[in-house]
C-alpha cells in the first residue's frame, strides 16, 4: 500500500483531554495537507474505555479526518511497554506518509521506538515543518547546541518528526472526523519494563508556559547570588522565574523552568533575559514573547539582536538598582 | 557483571565548520567528551564500587575520538574500544544505532547493562539510547537519576519528570540513559592518567563489526541535512542607559 496521510499521536492530558501539542500539530497538518495531493490527517488515540465522542468531534474541529482509537482499561496511564508498541502496530496497519508527535516525554519515547521498528528516519524537537523538494517533509530544528538551524529531509517512509509544544498556534475549523476503532491484543505485547512505584511531586513553582511576565536567568546569573536577584525582581514584578539551559545544568532552576529547545517554549507578554547570551536554542523558546528585555554585560551578545529593550552592564549593579527604582515608582504611585 | 557505557565526542567550540555536504567537519574542531556521558561513566563506576563489575567505554567516531576513551580510562573504566571507519561518517541516529548494536553483538555479547548519557550537546536528539535498546529488543528507561538496586538478574532505577517520580524494574540485560547533572563525575587520579597512557585502544572497523556500507554513514541514514543556516528573527533593540530608564520602560509595558 502506498503510504498516505499524516498520522499524529493523540497524547492525552492527565484527565483525558487532548494535549495542546496535538491541536497544534493538527492545525499545522492542515497546512501541510494543502501542499501534498490527496492526504488524510489521522490521529491515533491510545487510552482506556471511555466515551470518545466529544474528543473525536474536538479533534475533527482542529482538522482530523480520521481518529483511530485503541482502548483498553490497561491503557489508563502511559505505559512503556504498551503505548509505543500499539502506536507502531497502527503505523504498520495504516502506513502513513508522515508521522508527527509532540516532543514530549511520551512522544519522544514512542517516536524512538516506532522509527527503529519501522527502520525510518526521525527528526527530533522540530521548531518548524514544511513540505520541501519531492513533496518530502521538511523538518526544521536547531542544531549544534542551538548555534545553527538545520532543515532536514528524510528519504524513507514514513517520515517522522517530533515537534516542540507551543511552537505552532492551534485553530479550529468547521470539520468533523470519522472514528475507527481498533482492537490490539495487549496480552501479546512483551512486558519488558515493570513500573514499581509512582510518587506525585509537590510542585510549588508556577508553570512558565502560561506566565504573563517571566524573569529569566542565564550563565551570567549563575555566580555569586545572581539567582537571588532574579527571584527578588520576579517577586517585585509578580513574575515567574525561568532560566537557560546553563541555569538548569548548574542547579539554579528545575527542568520545568528551563526555557529553550530542550526546555519549554514560552510566550509571555514580557520576557526579561538576565545574563543570557542568546544561543539559538534559547531564542527558539522565547521568540513568541511580546516584549523581550535583555540585560547583559556583553554588548555583542546575540540576545540584543532579538530583544526590544536592552541594557548593557553588570547585572549585579543593574538589577538591585532596578528593584530600587521600581520600589520608588510604587511609592510615587501611592502618593 | 559487564557494563558498556557508550560515550560521544562532541565539539567544544562555537566556531562550527561544515563539510561541502553540510555535515559536521569534525576534523577541524576542538572536541570534548559529551558532559552527560561523563556522568554515565560516573554512574557505572559507582555500580562497580558496590558490585563485581567490568566497565567498557565505547565510542564511535574518527581516530581522534580516542581522546574521550583515554579520559574514560583515566576516570577508571576497565576497557575501551573505538568504532572507527570512514564509512561511518555522516551517520544519523538510525545508522549510529546500527553500528553500536553491531558492537554489542559482535564484540561485547555478554553485556548485562548498557548505559548512555541522556543526550549529546551537539545534536540533543536523545534518540540513540532508545534506538539501540529497541534494535536489541532490550528494556530501556530514559532520564535515570538514581540507581536503587542492581544484581545479576535485574536493575531498579528512579526516573522523574515535571510531575512524577517513577521507580522501574528492568530485567537484565537492559539499557539506561543517565539524566544530566545528577552523577557528578570524579576527576581522574594520577594512576588513572598513567593507565590511560599505557592502555592499548582497540579499534573496530565496519567489516570487523559485520556491517555493510548500506547500513552506516550517509548511505545508511534516512535523514539528511538539506540546509544549515542562522535563523533571522531579529528585533530592533532600543538600548537604555541605566536602571532608572529600564524601570520606566518596564512601567510602560
């Protein structure tokens, strides 16, 4: 069978809603579909036995033509053994031209598994998708520590890519999807990994994806008490704290606060980059921001080319001064 | 117990050079061991401290990639091997995983545990470890930040994400990818350096790994780079002189 269509992994949120990245991939797929002749967009859902009616019509409204459902009550939560194998079996049964997944933990794991089983190419953490020469999928991703951007093509089918969440915008149309129910013999799937225990973590940091104002620290803030200043400023502005890869590597922020290619894509109204030089991989994460304000001691730092407001100088002088000035402004307003 | 740690030499410079085919020109570049791979070695050495284990560091790369093997031996691994053939050049993750699997099958078939760093700072795909596991039909877990127990039968590990902390049990042989920034790598001691100088570094080429040239390199790689460029999404930066002006600008927003 000639490979046809775009197959998308329909990742669920924890309460069986559709994860945003799926809606974003569907929206992008509508655009890709226009460029290649006669393709269908299909979402594969792997979950428990619940009523899928609303989910199917919601997926339809984002552009899905078909929704393939594999349901079993052993699939309530993501399972290392089941989900990658089930998705791969679906990809074999309905050979698509293109397979897209969110560059989430689940998506990346399934993508690695599926591409190896299907002996096909996979481009990870894409920041854009298009159709290139010979109607092939053109996957764009930062490369080399984010210094450069590469357009990557794949010569085998299906052509696979994982895409960062919140890179694309999702939009709805008048459209409905067909449901296709599939039965897969889960008992036949080898259980290689045993989940012994799960502990829910107490999360006290605000999520950076929805933040309106973000104060973000980079390598420049990773010395002395740089991050203490970042937190002080954030408190003053009622902002959320984030950071660069280096800030994460050096333990000043958690993984969920890391902005960039291997972290989160953010879109606040104001993004304040402090001591961040502006590697491409970081810029990928902030380009959807409203206003970008950069504080850096190096006037040639690339961050300034991508900022709206810049100040060159030592953050250990500027930030305390800024906090004092904001205090003063508050007092002025109070009077 | 036999442990293989796969490590990678990555460029250390911001000055990246590319070949005419838009592949990385690794011959003209300063290189280091991928930082998290050092942590995978550290994790392996800690297993060895508690168990009777023999650790082999393996890397695929040009002949100068032997430098990262030297570093691994200096840190304390027992053996090291280089997978080196001009036909391997330009391999994507799929082709790379074929070469690494061939090394396990042909040269280290009695391996109980295969370890990787979670991702390499150059490509950052996080794919090679899982690909090798799937190709060898072995269980795998990524982002491992704690090894709780290991014996000849199984390994239990912790792995976590934003919301949850998971404990998994994997029967050996298995593949684990070590998360960044958890296992602080030890510094080599004088003895380690001496060992690293004395050690004879074995190198295996494509034929010795029983591979053909359609398996590896550019021929064996379905993905290829069509274009590399610096992305241009610049904004017009208005510079302010001091914190006071910055505070005013912030107030306006």
